[in-house]
C-alpha cells in the first residue's frame, strides 16, 4: 500500500487530477451560480419526479408556452442530464432527518449537486486536456503547466465555481478533438466513435456547439494539409470519417429535435421564434428583428474590446497565445499549427454567430460567456508553447509572457471573490461603459477594509432582493456564505472552515509536489 501511494505521488497525471478535484472543491460557494443553472436543475428534477419544468409563478420571467399550453424551459437538456445522478442522490440526502430544520439558501441539494458535478467535470477536463496536449507532442512538464494554466489562469476557473454550461462544453469539445485526432493517427474506429459521441452530446447542451463539431472536422483536415497529404489520400480520410461521424451526429441531432418537438411541437425550428413572439407581446417596443437586433459590428467589437466583456481582459492568455502563434509559426509542428488555426476559426465563429444576438454578452455572466469557452480553447496551448520555446524567444517576450500568466491568475482569482451579479447591479447606478475587472478589484479592497459604503459601492439596485444583497456582500465561498447567512449551526460553519482550510493546504502541497517532480527531472 505504501509503495503504491508513493508511485501515485510521483505520477504527474494522478497529482494533476487530484489538484483539479481539490481546486474545484475549494472554490465552491454551494450555490449553482446562476438562475440559468437553477432552471436546468429543475428540468433534471422534472425528468424523474412529478414536478414541472417551470413553475407557473416563474412565468413570464422564465419559460415559454409550448405544446398543450404548458410552460417549458427553453434550454437544451444536456446539462440537466449531467446533473441527474447528483440530483437523485442529493434529493435523497436532503430529506435526511439531520437536515430537517435547515431550509435556507444555499440548500443542501444545491450544495451537493454543485460540489459533485463541478469536481467531476474538473477532473475529467484535466484528464482530457493532459491527453490532448500529449497528443500534440508537448513534454510532460509543458503539459502539466498547460493544464494548470487552463484551470487557474482562464475563465475556466470562474465557471468551476459558477456552474454554467461552459466547462461541460469545454470538456466535451476537448474530448471530441482528442479522440478524433487519435483516430487520425492510429486508425482506431473506437476513438472516432467516442470523439463523435462527445461532440454529439454537446448538441444536447447547446445547439450552437455545432460550431465545435465543424471545428473538429476542420482540425483533422488542417492536420492532413500541414502534413502535406494531397491527392487521393486527402479525400479517402474525410470519407472514412463521415461514415462514422454522420450517423453519430445524426443520432444526437434527432434526440435534440425530438426533445424540441416534445416541448414546442416543431422538428425544424428552435425556441427562438416563440421566445421572440412572447417577449414582443410583453414589450411591444422590442424591434421586429428581436432577438437579433444588435448591429453586427457592435457585437464583434463588444466581444473584443468592450471593457465590460472583452475576451482579452477576461482571458489575457488569449493575447499570449496569438502572439506566440505569430512569432513561432515556422517552428510549430503540423498538429499544433492545425490546432492554432482551428481554435482561432472557432473563436471567430462564436463571436460572429452571437454578434447580432440581443444578449450577445450572455447577460448575467463573468465576461462573454458565449465566447469564453472558445477563448479558453485558444489559450490552452499558450503556456506549453511559451515553455517549449523559451530559448527561441527574446527576453522581453518571455518576461511579457510570464507577466500575462501572473495577471491572468490574479484576474481569475478575483472572479471568485464575489457572486458575479455584484458589478452588474453596480453598473445600473454607475452607468456604461465600466471596467468590470477594475471594479471587481476595487470591491475586493473596499470589502476587505470595510469601506463599501464609504466608497459608494453599496448601490440601491443591490438591495432590491434581500437574498441577493446578502449573497453579493460576502466572500463567495461556502464557509463564508454559511457564516453570513447564519442559518447553519456554529459547529457546522466551523467544521466547513476546517475542511475548506485543510483542502486548501492539500492543494498547495500537491502543486508543490508537482513543481518538485519536474525540478528533479530538469
């Protein structure tokens, strides 16, 4: 047993997965993070109980009239299916006698669902990212650094705390790329099937992930092109790919369409026409082209440069990746070139698709949540490229890269400090444009010093909902939230602080062990 444990503690992949799980544990608030995920969890509950998808009192703020006059959720079912096992267990545990008197928020059910689901997704993402970077032929130390940078220095960290669909989509897309690339190199039909199935599952989560599906195919074609495969071979591989991919994608596409038909009675349309019709009935001032009423250039420039949502501000590693692609292009291997091109195309595709959408920035979200996953895909190989090519880069490029990594890490840590609506409420009083990240740092300092009122940061909009006010005026981590709410007994709060502190110490020890392993190798 001791020798086995010793082997595990020298295994970078085991340590990396353990770090990913502990990281996901320590950043949880116990809340699902957004109303969107709460609604998706209610759909999960609908799958196995007699409860409705949408409660009548939630309409018209949420839900659409569908078949039989029922009110249905407009979201895809993918994340609801992901949460199903956790919801079954959590609902059972929440009915235990020990929790009978605890009915406050965060509820036992949401605590258990958010912890278990986010930890699972985080560990699986670490596994898949490690696998994919190894397929791109990076050294082990570069791979570990790259996965840690994804987990700690991109918006992936924020969405580990706030359980939107982003990290689940990232996991499935990375798995699709990895397994499909495995087929290209080994000819394994099983790998191709698994890759297609992962991307097919994404269609159930958000229909626009069809862009990820297309990107995976582009990636394989780009690899063949940069490998200088021409002529008949360039056509044989795509045909072989389509024989597996098309039936698998069709299967998941049919499931998605049948679920849409069950709710809204259409096999060809999405919920958007119903959404537009019902919202225009509630607000006749909405434009005729709602919800595609944003000028295209506003949506594009907003995603790129708007201080409230810019992908370069919320994911600075994106800047590093683009700079390294340009400087190192001739030194990149064919598969890395293919991935660089494909990830940038995917990013451009998402920006362009959502540019005209009225809610192009994802509404209540940290950064542009519709685009952030694609930005993370680009940023994934920034740190591995920087480490691999240190000798080929100028001193200032290297120092600039390290600075961007440090800045990215600090920004992502700041994203965990408070519940994400804080700055959104404040901007209702402060006006637009506002630099959300700068405001977040100001909030952190003011709250730590007890200066929120003195600095004019407690605005009237924050007080409309008492629970929201409590939630956004405390550190957004479960022990602190339980302490602020005051519904849990003191011994429970103290126990949670002890567990959380222990997990944080373990995480630091594992990261130190990873660093020591690679220092020994070097």
